[in-house]
């Protein structure tokens, strides 16, 4: 096999994730790289130690375990390529990936804009630690247009945080238009791009920092916690890498190795799960118990045009809003009756999940009644869709008519 794994030729996504950051024949011919565990890095001389440490944030500089090692570097290179960026920082969790850039660009007296649909732990970070440090957050309607965003921008607005689609309500955002407004006002644009991995190229749409919960589709097997922060400029890299090191963020090399293994099959999993998710979502649209389905790839979605313009595909996470006549207790009982769907808060793994979400939705800039009925979030895994639909059909039959 050729050892040049960094060809500039643009290959298909399946080829990309299969070959990126693999060791090649230089590593004795093994297909997968080794797991490099370590804290202390030994230097051949004091002079060498001084020169390497002086390099600071140069790529793949081995200084101490917390700055990463070969296994970390391989995963960072792979994720940077998938995201279309230049440098990537691997951290221990998806929430850490949200926190590092927020705390890197914000200080006491600064102002931050976060969509009302943001991931709950990100919101808690803003209302807790960030507020305690004197950082003010304004939550905005995720459907806001450029003119509306201009009205919210202040001289001290340093970050526009985005998440498209939102974690529970699946509202889409016009990222290029909002990014243009933020940049005109001197703010950085951060995006939680976990739902859109591979399907949305953030740096082509004005994003400065792309956030991934690698726990989801990259890991793919519900057995690893990891996050990534990817940038596309040297200036942003130094800010992000510096903040990560100052706060002591680190990820286990064993977890990085598991993520690299998961990455190899991500293309086929994403393709299968996109098709399966759409099949199940369309089935839900035909059910009388359902008020509406929250899936951006469906023409019925209010911001379907944005998804079609900016995304090349969809993942298998979506929401279902049931008729308002059903109570939360009735929906809970329905979910409890499912045989093939686990009840869990994560997604992106090989298994299907169902989670009642109405109680998880916190809104301050928009109405908490926006859905119109009780909702359940579904993640479609690798099971046969006929079996999943049969399971859902049996569970929905328990709801009152």
C-alpha cells in the first residue's frame, strides 16, 4: 500500500475516513496505528528540550503528555480533514468541546449570543460559570435573520454561538448570513456541528470554530466520550490550543484510538442511518397520533430550504411532536413499551434510542409552547427499519384513540 496518505487529490468521503491518519508501511505495515500512552517525554538533550518547548503550539510537538501524543495527533488530523479545517484539538467530552472555545474568546465584560435551541449543558455553562465570571449571554431566536441579529449585536459582543439544527427542536439557522453579521461586528462564530458532521462544511459557510461531540457518530459504538474543536486559521489555533492547555483538557489515548477505529466505518454508518432515519421519519408523518415531524431533510420542515442549500445529507436524529391531546405520562408509557429502542440521552451509536424531550426544553427568547404538543426525540440505529417500524406501530397502538 502506498505510504503517501496525505495526497492533495480530493477523494470520496468513504476513502477519506478509511485512509486518513493511518500509519502506512512506516509502522511495520499494520493497518491500524498503535496506542501511545505516556506522560513524560524524554529529550536527547537540554538544548533539544528548549527548542521543542519554545515551539509552543507547532504541529505535533511532543512536550508533555497533556499536549498530546501520536495517537492524539492522528485523530486530530483526521477530524480536521473531515471538518475541512487546518488544526484540531481533542478534548475529553462533547461539553468540553463547547466550553473551551467559549472560555477562550470570552472574558469578564464581554457579551455572547447563543441560540434559544442550544444544547442544554451549553446553556447551563452560560448561565452558571460564564455568568459568574461576568460574561453576559443573550439568547436569541434560532430563526433570526441578519437584520434581527444586527439589532442584538453590541460593541462588546465577542462570540456568536450557533447550533444548526438545534438539539431538541431541530430548528435550522442561516449560518452564512448570521456569520457575515457577526464578523462585521468583530465577533467570532462558533458552531456545534455534531448533527452535521460530514454533511455540513462549516468553514465554507463562515464559521470560525467547529465543535464536535465525537462521542456520537465518530465513536459510533456508545463506548467512548470525546470532543473536538477544529479551526481554520493559525490565529484561532493558538487561542484554542492555549485555552485547552491552560485548563488542563486532555483525552485518553485509548479513547482516541477507539474514535479512530469508529471513524473508519463512519461513512457507511452515516449513509445507512440517514436513509433509515428518513424512512422512519416519513412513516411517522403518516400517523394520526403525530402532529408533526422535526426533521430538516423533510420538505415539511419550516427551514427545509436552508438544509437543502447548505447540507449534503442528514444524520439519523430527529424529533416527533405528538398530538396535544396526549399527556407526558401517556408518551412516557408509550416509550416504555418500545422493545428495540433504548431510553437514553446520547445518539450517533449503532443502536436506536427514544427520549421524551418536552421537559428538557428551556426557552427564554422564544415560547416553550413552540412545538404544539409533547415531543419525543428518536435516534435511528443500524437495525432493520421494518423491525423498528413494527416496534413503533405496536407502541403507538397503546395510545388512547
